[in-house]
C-alpha cells in the first residue's frame, strides 16, 4: 500500500517522497489510519521500524489547516526519555512538515532555558520534550497545557526504565481530559501495559513483529578476555583489522573517559558521549560521528536507544549491559536500512551472569572466539544454555528464564510499587532450570552456534521477553 492510500495530504506526501519514503512500514500502515480516526493507540514495535513517522505524519495531517496557535500553548505533546531522542524526533518533524505552516520545537534539560522560554512565547504546534524540563517550564508558567489535544509517549519502556513514571503522572494529571493518547514502545511489558491503563483509555492495540526477510542482519559474536585486557584488545582489533568506525558501549562515564585516554595513548582518536557532557557537546559528537569525521565513539547507555546512525557497520559491547533488552537495543544501532552489521562483545568472568541473561533472552548461545595473546586467565564458564548435568546421557539443554519472586501485591494505581517489585526480583540470584530439549543428533536451529560457525543474527526474531 502506498502512502497516498493512508489519507495524507499532498504537502506531506511531497516531503516524504523527497526523503526517499516509498512504501509505509507495517507499523506505519497500521497506526496512521487509527490515529487519523482520533482513536487512542497502544503500539509495540522494535527500534528501526519507523515508529516516529507512524505518529508524526497523522498528527501533521490533523493540524495542517489549524489557525495559528496561541502564545505559550502547544497542540501536540511528545514525551521522550532522552535529549538526543527529542532532538532526533523534532528534526524528523521539521522534515515531514517542510511544506506545511506548522511549528515544532525540542525542549530538554542541560541547556540554557531562556531561549526555550522565548520560543514558547510564540506558541508551538508540536512540542517534543523530556519530562523533567517540561515540568520545570510548566512550574515557571512558561507553557500552558490547556490546548493540548494529542499526547504521545514515545519509547515508553525506556522512560519507565529511567524512572520517569512520577514525572509522567504529574504531567498527565495537568493535561486536558479530552485528548487523544498514543503510546509507542519497543516492548509491551507488564510495566508498559500498567502505564497504558492510566494514560491510554480504551486503546487500539498494535504489536508488530519484525519480518525476518526485511530485518537487519547482524553477525553477532563475543571474545572472552580478562577485564584488564579489554582496552588492549580493542586497540588490537581496531588497528589490525583496520576498522573504519565503531560505536563502543561501556557502563560508566568514568570508564568511558578512561577508555578514550587509553586509546589515544595508542594513537587511536576517540571521543566519549555520556550524561556528564554538555548537551551542545553531545549533539556535536553525534553530528561528527554520523558524518564520519569521528571514527570511534565511546558511549554509555545514553546512546543505545532511538539514535539513527546510517551505515554504521560495527557495534562493540566493551561492557555487557545489566539488562538483556538493552543489549538488543545497543546492537540494533547497526545493520539498519537493509545493511549488514557486526556486533562484538568483550566478556570477562565478571560478565558471566549478564551473558547468561542475554543468551536466555535471545534463545541461543552467542558464538565465542579467543584472540591469540588475550586468552583469559580467569576462564569464563560454559554458558547455561550448554549445561549438562552429571550422570546423564549427553543431550542438549536449554535454560528457562528465572521467574520473579512473589512479593506483596502492588497497591491499586501505584506503578511505583510494581516497578520496585520488578527491581527487587531482578536483584535475586537467577535459578536457571534446565529442561531436556532434543538429542544433539536432532539439532537444527542452533547448529551454527554449537559448531562455532556464526550465522547472521536477527534480534527481532528471538521471541518476546517474559516479565
């Protein structure tokens, strides 16, 4: 189905055609007609599926013929978890609205509030904001919510993970009751559905599974290495394999700064992006990295979600993330727009627990490699997915994800209690329960892993997470 069949006007169609959009993605094809009918929507689709256009295009269509907005008012409010995503979404809005008399703005913390206040005085049709800065502006009466007719919660699962639930609830309490509500999330977890019950009344639900034929092809493997040898290993790979560019994920901003310094001592120019750097610096680093002027970018989790980097061929997990879903979103930065990508993880013995959680999430083991001169002194144990109990005939075993501890029921209407319960459970020691799958002779799906051959990895075909 072409975009012209979705009820979009000629100015919008002209703009997206110039951007190279020819056919809508599944989430766009299903979501746009629902939004244009004024219905509430709960949508789940993995990163890279075109979620932004699926809500921005119909909003532009609905507002195309509206009169000029009043001072300090907005018509549509889009909440995002990070500054970078707010900037990216607003940039897309500007491109899609190229031939429309509509205004948009990105509002976020970490920068001087004065220019944002001045911009709000003129009124803004579509505001993309992070929750904290929005509440601050509201408290200062720099913005009024009385004309908001559409609320979008973008990357809702990430906002919950980052602890924005209280701010989101405060914002929702102050919005007009008569409004259209749209919630978009990479995963429709129990926590996201809990939020939807309070924020999105009687929604149409859409959940898109990525088509394996069109999904990114990511060659995924790991290297076992001692923790204190990781920087030397990274330098060796960059130099000897002549890497052109890589996005390198690390857990802490202190670690990011240290790694950049270590790389520079070996003649490798790199930069770090994390929450401790100013917004202006972060934006410039992303611009330089996307353009290719910056070859190696060391990032904390701030860059793992919602950042589109065209033609990025390689992602490195210098540290494994604590959450398995974060791993999926990290490696999703590569292999975009039909291209192939490579995801490499450095795994030391300290990372084993996180590795097991990630492999349970994927449903298969990740192919391991050892690099000469970097064989770990502290051996990384065999993956739980390979576990074979003693005194049994060797067979293939597959671990089941651990169940969360039972705790007292959450107080009605209190997400904080349910969210806290999730984290209390996550801190408990996983108890993998092994169940017999099939004899090795009958294996088919994971033959490449058990023989050490690496097949292209499709993270969107690995099943949904059980919470």
